[in-house]
C-alpha cells in the first residue's frame, strides 16, 4: 500500500509541475514520501520550489515563472507564438511547441537574441537580464511544452 501511495504521489508531483517522462530521466526528483511529509495537504508549486529547490520539478516551476515574465507577450501562454505582441513582429514569434532545436541552440537564442543567431530581430537578447540558472530553468519549462504536444 505504501509503495502504491508513493507512486501516486510521485505521479501527482510530476503531473502538477507539467513534467514529461523524457525530462524525468534527465534530472533529480524529490522522493514522493519526502514531498508528502514536507508538503502536507496539497502539493503546491511554492512547496516544491521552497523545499526541493535542486530538483527538476522546481526548475520547471521557476522556468514557467520566468517564461511568464519575459516570453509570454510574444510566444503566448502555451509557447505557440501567438502572444499579444506576436502580430507586431515579422517574422512572427516561433511556435516553441514544435521546435526540434537542441538545448544549446535554444540557450544561445535566449541569451543572444534572434538577430545574433541569424533569425528575426524581434527576439531580444535576454543574456543580461537572465542568470544562467534562469536560462536553464526556462529551457526545462520549454521542454515540457514540447512534450505536451
């Protein structure tokens, strides 16, 4: 019974943070029993980030927050390139859910911007505003958008 409960809690934690099985293989995850012990009641983003900050789940949550602050205006809430400002750009912002670009390329695009990467001028360079950790967090979140398609 305990292992079934642990498995359910681990799944709930993964689902609550939008993690895919592909990402689950790449990072460190909190133990389901630890999550239930620390995050009594409902498992919230705040509890995961605060108490399990070095896990992939916490990184995805932080990445989602950074995405909402810096990227959503152009790329839209689901990363489809349909944000409120998308129509102001030519070319339009990329649909991140269909991207097959490797991680290092996306990281360079985020840091350097579109023009420096030979793409559209509409993608600003975020390298001076975002730390390396924030860039990695955003990438972890973006990979969950790919997985949801």
